[in-house]
């Protein structure tokens, strides 16, 4: 199985989003948006 640049890019975006969730002072709407993006990316990578 080959690990592509696209997969690496998605993985880095996912890690960044998860880090953003750790920040204090994050609004509920922004937190919800980030969680939605994470869910979409995990589905795209087959991590659900």
C-alpha cells in the first residue's frame, strides 16, 4: 500500500484541527465547525 501526498496532507490537516480543539476560549460555534470538519476528514480517510 502506497502512502500518497494527498493522504499526508489530509492527515496534517486533521492533526491541526485536533490541536485547535485544545485551545481555551474556543467558541461553541467554532468548536462545532471544527468537529464537523474532523468528522468529514476521518470519513474520507476511512477512520470512522
